[in-house]
C-alpha cells in the first residue's frame, strides 16, 4: 500500500510540474464554460440599425426613441431615401432598416393603414427573425402605452422584408461558416504538426545545420499545404453550389483571392503553433481546442457578436475567421466588390505578415 501511495504522489508531482497539464486540467474547462456561457445566446443586444423616416412626425419619432432606449438596438444611421438601403446593407454595418410610411401619424386614425416596414439582413436567418420580432414587440408596446389601447387594434401594419435571403434558407448561413471552420482547422492543424514532426522523428537536426534560411524552411512548410487547402476550398464551393444551391452573387476572382489569403493566414497560424510546440500531440491539441471553439463561437458564424459581452467582442477582433466570414458573405450573398471589404482584407494581410514574422523569429531562436 505504501508503494502504491508513493507512486500516486510521484504522479501528482509530475502533473504539478507540467504547466501544460495544469492548464489543460484547470484552464481549459474554465475557458470553455465562460465562452459557452457568454457567447451562446439566442438573444440580441446592441444591434446596429438604420431609420428611414418618411413621415418625420410625432408618432414615428416616439417609436424611434423607444427603439433607441431599448438595449437591443443602436440607431447607427438615418437614411434619406430607399436608394440608400441596399448600399447601407452592403457596407455590412447595419442589420436592419426601419421605414415609416409618409402619412404614418395621420393613418393611425384609420386602423390597418399605417405602415411600418422592417427590412433585415437575412444572411443570418435566425438573427433576422429575432430582430423582426423584437421591433414588432416594441411597436406593440408603444401602441398599448401611448395610444391607450389594451389590447391594441392593429393600428400599425408591420411589413417584413428579408434582404439577400428572402426564403430564409439556413444553408446561406451555414455554408460560409462551415467553409471557414474547415479551412481554418484543416490548414492550421496540418501545418501545426509539420515542424513538431521533424523534432519527434529526429530530422530537425538536419534542418538546423543546413544552409537553408529560416524563412525558406517556413515557406517550404507552407507551400504544399496551400495547394492542398485550395483543393479543399474548391470542393467546398462546388458542393455548396451544386448540392446545396448556394448562390455566388459576386466575383469568382475575388472569392478565389480571398480564400487563398485566408488559407495562408490559417497556415501561418499553424506554423506558429508548430514552432511553439515540442510534440505533435501538443500541437494537435492546441489546434483543436485553441482554434475550434473561438472560430465557432467568436467569429459570428452562429451567434451574433454584438450580443456578446464587450471583452469577448474585443477578443473576436483577433479571430481571422470573423473577417473571412464577413468577406465571403459579402461576395457570395451580397455580390459586392472589393471596395466594400477592403478593410477586412487588409486586416487578414496584416495578421498573416505578423504570424509569419513571429514564426520565423521563433524558429531563429531555436536555431540559436
């Protein structure tokens, strides 16, 4: 029994000396429960909307005040005409436009004639439906309180219109997200074990004494996976179009360029992980646990980022998948040109340069 207790103590000592084991045992569960607890939510908060107030009367202004006073919406812009609606959606900042009929106040005296139109960005059907329901509930509450009708007659006739996805096909949301997750995980995971494989099989010494520069070694590790990941991307797009009938409204050229950029970004992240990891198992675990959850939860793939706590919104800015999802939805669903997503492209370029530079630096340290 004493031998068994001694053996158990030895195992405890090994675990407590290994910081990675402690992090996996205690850090990962805490991180996961916080991510799932705060990120997974069917509610919406702080959603940016725009207003087209053709009436500009007392009643329309009061409803706008109620929308602004709620925790659900931020009135980001006031439009002047219907021509500005499509451009506002294409910029990707607003999720809905509330339009008031020209004779809104006067028509309130005649039931079922005063019109309020809710136009939503339906690239995420679940969020679009939730936004519509929230706005309708605010309008109904306004009728009950201000028009002193309980239950209120249908004085305000609400009309809904879903832009970019009028049929509310869920595949329009899942295909860009799934494509992003697959490219991120496959690219990063495969490259993350490339350098660690060299260490485990004993060929790292050959690279260390070779005349190859660190940048050459990194490039040599990345190039083959670029080709393989491009094949993956092409297969995903073909399946999306011919099996799931996903439209590609924009340019195939820009879709290819942006996909290539995101693949290189993901590969750069994988190379950085491989330079920091000592074993393939560690690299694999970091790739799966450290990338999969943030990519799914903090990229806006399923859950709206605007509804998350502010610290998580800040963290989402360093998730490459967030920016690629914005780009791919802009190309495939909105059909816009490069001028509408150049900022997101620039962010991915900067991330790629930073990750590659850091990988080369860490590789130089190992050479020393």
